[in-house]
C-alpha cells in the first residue's frame, strides 16, 4: 500500500479525482468499458462532486456500489442516494450503467443474491474485473459493510453478502461486496478524511488481520488529508 497525504480534504479530493479521471480516460478512449465501484460515507462526497465535473465518456462507465444500507434510495443514510446527489444526477450516464442493489427486496440475503446475479450479468459472468474500487475505513476498522465480528469471512467466495452492522450504527441491515470480490478488483483506493482515523490507517497499511480493512490487498493507494 502507498500513503498519499494532502493538506486538506479539498486538495485530497481534487487529486483523487484527477487520478480516477485519468484511469477512466485511458481505458474509454480505446472504446473499452471502465467499471467503478464506489463507497458511501462523508469522506468521498467531494471527490464524487468533482468527478461529475470531469469530461468523461460516461456511456462507457459502469458504476457499482461497494455496499449499501437496507433503506430506500430516498433515505438520508442511503449510499445510492448520496452517490446520486453528488455524482450520477449530474452526469450524462445511461441508466443501465448504474448498477445498484435493489433495496426494495424484503430480505437482505435475497437482496444480496439479486445484486450478485446482476453484477455477474453486467460483467459477463465476472470475466472482467472491476477496474477501480473506492473504499473507506470506519472507526472500528470496517470497510464496505464488512465488520470485525465472527460473521466476517475474508475467504467467502460469493461476490455479495448481507451483513449486520453492530451498535451504535443506525442502520443494521447491510449489503456488501465480500473481501474476496474487493481483492479481485484491478486497483483499490481508500479515500479518508476527518479526525481520529490515523490508528486505523496504520493498522490497515500494516495488514492487521484483526480488522477487515487489514485484509485489503495491493495495489492500493491510501488518500488522506492532514486532519486524519
């Protein structure tokens, strides 16, 4: 892993945006599809807003969610809603290129199964790996909605699973990419802003297997601001 630290969230977001936009352009200019998996949280919001301003061929970009809370997209805590407000509502992207879980499905496990099926269909049975996966780190070392509890299985061969967030997280039911699926992606990045995360960043970069984030493999860039 490689750490890249910047003076503030704005500078970090701008650098991440240029990095991702360059990867997208490098692939789409040869008429190839770029697949991008995004996370929720507050750290990447500015990055998504800036990415929406980039001149990209969005017809050749497919956007997925790393994880989602089991809520309606209109809910304030919905990752899909956040990504919509910050990015997808501001760009000219075909609706079929936005590949999000259907949280209207009643049971979380069935929601996860449906999302995995759709991803396999969209990615040709997963013959192609996701080009870039943007991750965050929680205060307990979780990434995506993979939490440090007995249910976490880093070797789970499924693509998507349902999980339960522990207290004090407000929304318990989650749908998330598995660690195995995350690590099959071509490139992973962490986008981390705000105070109180330095310890988890260090533990993640050292490969601390007591936290899910410690299982994330290289190539991986860790973008942070000076407040972390």
